[in-house]
């Protein structure tokens, strides 16, 4: 499949090609602009920003805002910077992504390879759950977390993210596995492999591309979540976005925009990294299933 | 199945145990003071408690003037795990108090004599059914005007005493090519201005009838239309770019001499000080013309959540520390507001701060201290936001003053 | 009682019954081919033998043990799939030994079994490759290796040759046949290709619409199809079917139809009178295979009964060894298989010889064979 | 099944394991999605303000008031604005994202040098949260300091771009920022779709004399149907959930010009202490989502059966 792509049958003239490059570069400009604003303003002293030079390059370059955002900025009563919250996020995101991906993979496997009566309706129910606006689940979710004793814990937060992540991960894996030959599963059954052995030995080794897509999607969404993190984490266990929000949003205090932007870029670093590193596999993963419908 | 539930219970019990074991002596405080100065000021409180052997579990949630924090609070209360103390404003405190969710601090209050030192208008928001439920931290007053002194001097403008003076001053600045009024077009900023304008246009009786008693006739009166007309005048004298601007960027315009005036609460002072400006020399602070005798206020408080019927030792210590004169001064020096108790020595405060304290004491004793509508101290949140809707729609030219008055009556009656 | 017994097996999905009371007994060492058009239920039946689908009612026994509800891996069967179903992430060697591994066979034994099979199928040099690097024929061999290594009681083949090109298909067909002859294993083989069915099988079950239409040796199926479906499905070009009317004159029985000039022609049937008596004056369908409809010189001289009709040639298709000649008899297009050097030209008249010994007759209503 | 009773252990296990493995997910979805929806429906029939409280004695502190919240809701001009904005926003957002995504994908598919470099640049906005990119956008669009200011400084004194400050246009700037965030993702989906198309069909069409334009219009784009559908689902769900973006960029302003149902619901539930009305707006939103998604899901799932 990837091989077919390297040779497109479309031919274009020199003029058209130039035009194409121009258009593509213009879009680069469009996409890069906000990042440009964030970066240039994160390396200027605050006076330069409030002085009105928000769009221009820094005349006095400083990395002090970065250092401040990371380790000394005030996000609570203690000047800790974003650093401790970074690890909170990691310890929430990693299990949440792992669990929702594994569940999604198993669900997709069952819904395509172990079909039973009513499975399509179940899938429909799960898919529709992707569309629930998160604002309405806050209160009842808090009640349930309270009953489970998970209120204010990372485990509770992981649970919440798994619950609302499993719909999409199931969708991805189901579409991917739908194209996976059922005969392989049957052959493995005859060979004596059980439910989990088939999954582990036969399907999973071929699921690389869709795992990448699913992990990117879940990682981005969970990492960037603010609402659940703020509502269900304890103060010290709050994820990075909550800390960032505390750094950025202050109604009646002095706004240090340069620190805010540095903090924002720091907070986005893991997701940016994921996109840059896994980006090339991303399109491949989408190709391999999820857009085939 | 039963077994599963049992295992579940065991694990959750274990989790709960480990949590409570680690923080048995802690107070957990939910607040939205996360910007440098405020948070540092709060740290004073934390250290104070730590000397008493009480740990401080910090739970900062910034955003939207406490909106996010209130959302989080709902989640925590629903989960059956409310924090010890929660920063809150005005009617939110009463709402929670009326639900029976807050602790009764009367013993402590009697012991420390809160009734005598906290102004009555403020007590209104700290008590339910005669019970103290909340510890006030400060009083912000919102009917301030901030001005760039050199701009005013250069154009020969004296501090305006009346609305007409103010109009004249604005016209002068406009003629000189300076943006007369720096303003950020966000609903709460529009409403902050509206508070002062309405007070100035109709006087204290009018303000009280309209925004505190929510009297329909007053809301629909010609005076209200006059207030909206004055808002329209202000709208005509802000720059084109006001919409959505953060208040502190508007303040920066005054600091940089791009604009003459800004109507904003006393927290704006921090921006001036931070920029190295000196009150009285570089910038001026005065009450909005026509409201010299009145103070519209909002007060930050920490409401104390019921922890199972009794007030724990830690909770009492926290409340007591909040109302201690030393913390009141230390905090308000940084915050720009004035202490919630009127009996503390204000000599450590700067000129604006001292004037604020003086104004507050005077207004409190003369019955001229009113809760700010814009900051949720005049009417419940639903009404406040209904007023926001109308004020901001009118300010942005969605409809004229006459319609605005009708809309206001309607919106308030739906929200009541 | 056979080696593999299919007794009254029925399959339904919800309220839809897709297999109706199928009964087949397979002897040890037999090569049974299930053949039929797609959707006839042949693959469903195979999957039920394999244990991949539930049996709604009836039973399947292998070596006299009831197999209903027995897990596929415990039936001692092996299956070769249409797509070969090679595990893409494993090497050829791992593919072959995966089943043994799952059954807990020690490594040393697995290696030996793999080596034996690889030698038998001449795929030793492929053992370390991944399936993606193999050609279609190689994959086919690996798939068979995977089945063979288990040394099962019954081999199941699900259209194993349909993904190969024509030449390779013929080669592999021969190999499978050889393998069967050498190893003597019991095989159930599903295909929609009637040539494969004819060449490979010891017995054929022709299926359609969830019923076994006919079960018999290739010769029985070919020469005496039990109904119109079997007659047309088996054989290529398929059997000519001519609408005729039975006329009994004394002891002689005639099938009467028209040639393309509209003249009545009579073909005498060599049939016992009793069998056909009741059809006197009624319409029947006369079936004659193309090789039994030839030019006069090419007709089978051993046949006791040749009838001939003069008719117009519409199309000729020289196929090298033979020439197929089309003509219209009784309003139906008929194909005759003539010698390669038969001198016929389109549009001209030619003599068509019917070998009436090979002719069969069907009832148009029930579609079953009468003679 | 008649044979279930006599199935051997392995078979029975095999029949049960899939359902067993699926059940936690199913239970989660039933409780945490559908249970919560029912809860919301219930709250929408009450006069709950801060919370639907039950006090210590088990007494409700709220009353059931039937459809009164819905009546109030539809009297609020605010809600009307939110709905209108949603229609404008969702419509434009989905269409523009799809168009840009498709265009970029087609252009990138022309054997572009540096594709590996360009792709992540188009994709990265998806990785950023709006808590702060909202500020960057706000500044960029601000006529005083952003684009308008720069272009005027370059000498085009008459250039005007003040949409974010303009009640009638502000919603389009929200669309712009939303498109910025997700169009790259849509591009990736279309690119994947394009790469999956059999080149032989294209070659055949070229031999038939189809121009590039016709090739795309008649042959390629119709084959991207699955990609269109996937993009639609993802975009529709993002459009409905758009919240942070508005809060960070415009705060619903100027005035109320960029209020959306999600921000409306949030503000009534959590900052205005009118949870009953908030819940009723959530119910209306859910009904709208269901009305759009259920036919789509039905068609999709039925087809695959």
C-alpha cells in the first residue's frame, strides 16, 4: 500500500508545480504564525511586549522566561514552576493512553472477529459516546468517583480518560481490524490458539500503524485536557494543563506574557514531539484502516 | 460479582486510608490566586499555619475570576470530599451556606470578636442565619478611576468631581488626540464600569433599589436609561480596539500615556507599581466622579466547609489566621485591596491604600458601602450574569439605551 | 458409518436456514469435493466440519466421535484457506510450527516435523522468509505444509487454488492429487470450479441452495446428473438442453423437436418404455453433452444408437484439439464438439450426430432426471 | 444454540471470553455516558441551582418543575444567539476544514519535495491546547497590534482587518482559528485516502484523455468517500465540543457574539448557578447531536454488516 504511493500517476507542468509550492508554503506560513508569536514573545523581556512589540523579533533576547516557567513561576502558593506538574501529567497520560488503547484494540478485535448478535448496536452505542459534551458529565462523574473513593487521585483521572477515550480507540481498531483477514483468525483457531493468543500473536504484531494513530490521538487529547484535570485531580496531583492555566489565567494579577508563552510551549512539548516523531507513521496508519470506513 | 465488589471496596479503602494517613493534619485550600503577588501573599498564610504544625494542601484553579474554581468545587462537593476552605465571592458563599454545606464558625467569631471589626455590609456575605460561615480576607473597592498624571497635567485637566467634569475632561483628551478612556471589552469589565456609572447617575438609593433589591420599576426607570446613555458616551470614547482586551493591557495604556483614564478596581494599582510608578506622582487614583462618598466593594473570603459537623482545630486555626491583623495587612499590601477588618493599622499601605481604608471606614459608618453588582456582591450570580448580558450587549452596540432598559427588566426577571 | 459422518446437519442464521439436513458419509482416504456456486452453503459446511461455525442441528462425527461443540483445535483436522491465511508477522518456519507450538509439542519435535514437511513440499529454502516475500505458489505450499505438519485425520481445503493463475493452478492441482495418493489422507475440498472437482475427487457433492443436489463419483455426476442444476453446473461447455415432446409409437420412444427451419425432427430414445410411459405427449428436456453431439464421422462408433439432424451452423470456435460448433435446435442454442478438421462453416448446413446412449431426459417441472 | 450445552471447555471459554472482555467497556459506556445523560435529563426537569443537592436527611433541596427550564431557555435571546452561532460555526468549520484539508492533500500528493518536512508543520496545531494558542490568535487578529497593524506599517494604510472586534464577524475568526487547528489533521486523512487509490485506474483515465482537473473531479474525489465520512465524524464532534477556543479567544464576545451552546451550557451550569437551565440546554444539544449522528451511524454500520 505504501509502495503504491511513491508513484502517483498525475503529471504536472513546471508552472503548475511552482504554483503548488507557493500555495504549500503560504499554508506553512498560516500554520506557523501562532507558533511564531508564541516563540518570539517567550524570549523577550515583558516590557518589550507590553510596550507594543508583540509581532516583532526580540531586541533583547532572553531565556529567562523559560527558566521561570519551568522552575520558579508561581502556579500555586509555592513558586514551583511547571516542573512538578509535568510528571503528574506523565503519570496520568501513560496509563490512560495504554489502557484505552488496549481496551480499544480488544474491543475492535471482538467486534470484528468474534461477532455476536447485537454487536453492531453495541458498537453504535460506544461510538455515539464520543460525542457527549464533557461539561455535562462533571457532576455525576464526581459523584461516582466519590463513591469509588477515587476522587482527587491519579487513578480516578485515569479512569475518566479511559472512559471517554475508549469510544474513539474502539472506532480506530474496529475499522482497522475489519480489513484484517478473518481467515487468519480461523487458521489460528484450528492451530489451537486461544482468544488472547490469537490477539497477542497474530493481530497485535500487525497493528503497528493503527496503534500509532490511536496513541497519538489519545495522547494529544488526554494531555491537553483541562476540564477533567482541574475537576478531578488534587492540587498537588494536578496535570500540566491545570498548572499552565493557573500560570496564564489570573484575573487581578500582573500578566507575564513571556512566561505564559514559554510555559505554553513547555506544556505542548510532549505532544509536539509525538507528532514530529510519529507523524510519518501517522498518515501511514490512517491509510491502513481508519479512513477506509 | 460480590467478590468483585468486595475487592473493589478493599482497594478503595486502602487508597482512602493512605491519603488520610498522609495528610491528617492538613488543611486543603481551593483558590484562584495564582499570579505572582497574590500567591506569594497567600504563602504568608501557609507559613503561618506551618508554624502551628498544620500542613497546607494547595489547590489552585485559576481562570474566569473564580469560575473554574467554582466548577471544581462542585465536583469536589459532589464527590463527598470538599476542601477545608474555598476562596469565594459574595452570593456564591450564601448559596453554599444555604445548602447547609458550610461550617458554623460562631464560637471562633465570638472568641475573636469578628462582629465588631468586620463592616456590616461585609458580614452580610459571611453569615447565614446568624452563623459565621466564612472568613473575609479583604475588601476591593471597584469604583476607582486610574489616571496618568502627566497626561492630565499636559492637558490642563484637574481631577473631575462630577460627571460633567468628566465629560469635559474626556472631550479635552479626545481633542488632543489621546484615547480618553482605556477599556477592555470583556463582560465583567463593562459591568464594572456600569456599576460606577449607575451609582453616579442615580445615587446610592437608586443603586440599592435597582441592583440589590432588584426593584422592577427602578430597573426600568429613566434614570437607568440615563445610566445606559452615559455608558454609550464612554463607549464612544474608548479606542476602536477595546474588545476582548485584558484589563491589564488597558492599564498599560494608561501607564504608557496612550490613554487618560481607566475605570477599574483597586487591583489595577499592582500594575502601576509593578511598572515602577509612584501613586500621586506618576498616576492618580480617585473615586468615579459622582461617587466620592460611596464605595462599591467586593470581598474575597474563604468559606469554611463543613467537615462532619464540627469545626476542626486546623480549620479554626486557618480562619483565625486569615482574620489576624498581621495577615490582613501583609496580604492587602500586595493585593492592592484593603483589610476586611477596619481596626488594623494601615500605615504600612501606600497612599491609595490608605485612602481606600479611610473611604471604606467612612462609607461603612455612613451606610454608603454597597456590594458591587459586577462582582457578585449585589445580587446572585444568575442576576449578575443577566445584567452582564444586557450591559455588554448594549456596550457593543447590539441595541440602544431604551431597548437596553427593557432587556434589563426582562433578563433580571427571568434570572431571579 | 464412515470416517467422517455428516448426519442431518442443518445451519440457520436467525430464522434463515442456509443448510438443510445434509447427509454425507466420507470413508477414510476419500477425497470428497464440495462443489457449487457461491452462496450454496459449501463453505459453511466446511466451516462446520472445522468447528468454525456452530451446528444448528444434526451432528458431525469424525472417527465415530461426536464433534458438535468440540473446539476446532481438538478435532484433529487441518485446513488450507483460500487466501492461505499465513500469519504475516511470522516466518514460514514459524507459520508451519505455530499449531504444534500451541499444542505444546516440544521444540525438537517441532523442528523435525517442520524439516520433514519442508522437504516433502520442497520449501526448505523458504523457511526463514516472511509470507510477504513469497510468490503465490510458494504461499500455497507453505499453507499446505502448515496443514500437513499436524498430521490430521481430515484435511479441509477451502478453494485453495482460486487465487493462482491458470497455469499454476493446473500444476498445484496435480500436486495435491499426488499428495493425496501418496499420503492417503482423508480430504474434504471446497471449490466452485467443476474441473477441479472432476479431476481431484474420489466423490463429489454438488450443492445448491443449501441442499446436496447429488453425491457420487465424478463419473456418476457427469454422466447421470440427477437434475438440471447438476447437469448444467458440471461440465464445460455445459450440457445442451433441448425442449422436446415425448411421443410413444408402439415400443419406440421419440423426443420430438424442431430444427432451425421449423421442421419437426424426431430423436429416438433408447429407453425402457415403462420408465417414460407416463410422459407420452408431454414436454421434457433432452440433455446431451457437447461431446455426444458431433459430426457424423466423429461420432462414437461403439455407440449402438446415433441419430442425426441436418441443421445450420451459426458459429464455429476452433479450440485446437476440437472445434466447437453452435447451432439452434428446438429454439435452444446447442454446442457440438466436432473433430478439429471437421469441415463446417458458419451459415452452412451440417450434419449433427446425436449419441443417444449418452442422452438424458429431465422433467421440466421437477427438473429431476427421468432417464 | 442447541450445541452450546454440549460444547467442550475450550469452546465454551471461547464463546464467553469475548463478551467478558467487552463487558467492562460496555459497562463504562452505559454508566458514564448513558447513565449520565439520563441524569442530565432528570436535572433539566428540576430547579437545581448550585447542585442537585440532597441534604443530610435525604431530603431534596430542589423541586421537579417539569418543562419550565425549557420554556425559559427558549425565551433567552442568549440561547438563540448560541444556536445561530453553532450553525454558522459548525457549517463553516466543517466545510472549510474539508476544503483546505483536501486541497493540501492533493497538492502534497504531487510528488512534492520536502513532504516529510511540510507534513508535520501542517499537523502540529492539533498537538497544542487552546489555553494559550488562543492568546496568540487573539493578538494576531487584534487590529491594534496584529495583522492590521503590521500591514498598515508596511504602507497599506487602508488595510482593515478588525473582525475579532466586530460583532458581525467575530464568529468567523473563531472559525479561522478552529480551522487552523484541525485542517492539518483532515489533510492527513485525505492524504491517506489518496495514497490508497489504485494508480492503474488513474493511468487508465489518463489514457482516456482526462485532464488533471477531471481526473480529480470525476475519478479520485468520488473514491475518497470513506475519508470524507471519517473527516465528517471527527469534525462534527470537534465542532460540538468547541469550548476552550472560544473561552481563550473571545470569551464569547464582543458582547455575546461568539457564544456557542457549549459555552452557554457551561456558564449557566457553573457560573450562573442555574444548573436546571444548563442541563436543559445540554439536553437540547444532545438531541441535536443525536439527530445528526444517528442516521449517519445507522447508514455506516448497516452498510458494513
